[in-house]
């Protein structure tokens, strides 16, 4: 297996900070090398976690919000009430950098009783959308060892572990939000498959970034379900198979990087109609997050709001015995520890 050299150490940077040096397939206990502390001027992440969402309420236009327990806080309204401003959408918020980040965290750390009524919505009253529309989604294939083996058995891919990350793209039009339908078009596929993946949201422009500096470019994390029409792979190419409309469910929130102590130690799982199909941990990635960022940025500019979907563990539908594929009426739930659950129904697109 290729050796990765990325480290995850605390950094005083507005994009996010991480702790722990962890390599793929390393199940040793997590040790914080030196003890992570909150960057100056920012509340400790355990006190004020940042779970950023895009939502509508009562048919309104989309809004930038932050989940706070059973409520969603309208960040623009909260800022306006305090005499300041914040961008109205998550992509603009990410691009705004440290000033917007610190303003939002300071506002959220204030007394909840002082929040204006029009800035607070019950979670049950809002409809969550995809957190943002990425400029590009970069998928990672064959990034868990057991998935390499099952893909060789069922999808006719190579049995050898890849020496470099396997990259493919999904168009922005494939992105859909939590609760939105996955479209099953029986005229195009009878092999609609699932893949639960940790999504890395880029926060700073990255070009020719080293593994050691890669964490500085991560804004936060979410979930992506890499939907695939297995019978639409064409001459070995996956773009149409994985790029059709609704084939990139994304959400439900973006959790900022400083609120994830170790992104390489997160449990992830997927259920179809309540039955567990996938269960693993991000420590088992073949290529860890710093390696992915360094490899992609070696020849391609990563921009704020771009998403890296970091690969699927074993347990995809094609590898079930017998194979199992999604059908209209199914409900797919992808879960990543500390982020939440992304749930989507499957409907007949015809």
C-alpha cells in the first residue's frame, strides 16, 4: 500500500485546524501532539460548533444558517441585528475568509436569549438544501482497500491497489440536497448503486500544495452519496454513470474543520430501507486527505467551495450477493460521525 505523509496538526488558520497524525489503516489510539488550542480570537470549537446549512422556510429564497440544537439560526438576520453583515450564501461565506468566519462564530457564541425572533427557526419548520453548489466535485475511486477487492470481483476493475489516487468528476448539476429525490430512470439503468463518502469542502485556493500544508486549505466536511449507474460506464469511463442529475446527494450540513478533531477517524455507514449496507471508518482510506489535496492540486487548481468526495468503503450494491440495486420507493441514508445523516428517497424519473 502506498505510504502517505500528510499530518494533521493544529494550525492557527481561519479555514480550520486539526489534531492528530493518523495514517490510513492506523487503528492506534488518537494522541494529540502538543494539545490543540483554539486560534486567537475564536471560541473553542466544543463551546460553539459551526454546522452551516442552506435552507428555506415557508417558500422563502435560500438562506445561510447555522444549526443550533433544535433550531436553525439565520446568520444574515443575526448579523444585521448586531449591526454587522455576513454573506447570504455559503459559497460567498467561504470566500469571505477569516473575517466572516470569526464574525459568525462570535455571534453564535452569544447569549441565545438575545437573538432576534426572526433569526431563529425550529428545525422542523425549515427545508434543508444542498449546502452549496460546488464549482467542481472531484470523486475518488477505489480509496478503501476492501472496496478495491470487491470492485475487482464485481466491476471488472484492477485487483492491484492503485499507486496514485483514482480521480473522476461529477458536474454541479448532479448535486442535490437532503430529502431531495434520487432519480431512477429505468430507460437508462437497472443498476443504480450507492456509496457513502466523506466530503471535504475546500476553503482556500490550492495549487501545487504540499501534503504538510494541505489541511490549511480545508474549510469543512459534509457527506456525499456517490450514486452510480453501474451499467452506464462507457469504455471504462464513469462520467455519465456518476454524473447524471441527482447523482450527488450532498449535506445535510457543512461542519467547519475546527469542529472535527480528526477527519481520519470518523465512522461512516449507509442504510437502504433501514438495512445496513456499508460500515467503516475514514482511517481506512488508502490515500488520506492531505495526499488527495496534494495530488489533485499538483496540476489542477482547487477553489473555495470545491468538494472532494473521498471515496467509498466496501458494501456497495454491486458487491452484494446477489447484487442489490436501488429501486423507486427505496430510502438511502448515509451517515458520517459528527456530521449527521443524509437521507434521500429514490423515485421513478419516467
